[in-house]
C-alpha cells in the first residue's frame, strides 16, 4: 500500500504511460486467457509501482519480497475466479495512481493484497 501511495504522489507522465501500457497488456492477455503473459504483466505491474515510488529503500525491500512470493502468485493467477478480480483491481489501482490520488491508491492496493492473500491461502488449502 505504501508503494502505491508514493507512486501516486510522485507519478510522472512517463510513469503513467508505462503503467497504462502494462495494465492494457494485462487486460489483453486476460481476454486471450494467456496465463503465462498475465503472470508476467502482474510482475511488471507491481515492479513498476515499486520503481515509481522513487524510493530506493522501498524498491530494494519490496522487489525481492515480491520475487519470493512468485510461486504463490502463480497459483493465484491460475484461479479462474480470482483473475478477473485481480485485473479489475489493477485497473482501479492504476487509475488512482494516474490521478495522483495517493490515499485511494494505498487503500486499493491494500485491498488487492488482502484479496490475493485470501485467494492464495484458499488455493493452498484446496490443492496443497
């Protein structure tokens, strides 16, 4: 959430375009049901937000943590009930960041993380 907050506070026109492109590609791959490219766009979406914070501390902390959860995120992306929600959440987060609405971006990201966590835990319980 903090990364989305600072990304919204420090967003540039170039940052908006980069994040818009990733969000659009994610929606394209969702429509094509291309799970592998969806996962890649998910990685790029979050990594770009870390970059857009302008904070080396946040970037250096969150990027390795994000990489360590890759296995679990891959499981979540394979959940056909979760994927459309995640794509929608990413779009809403992008809109808040692009608008410079830091509080909303943080709130939406925190909800996104909570929803993803719940999905991952449920999938692990069901499938080990």
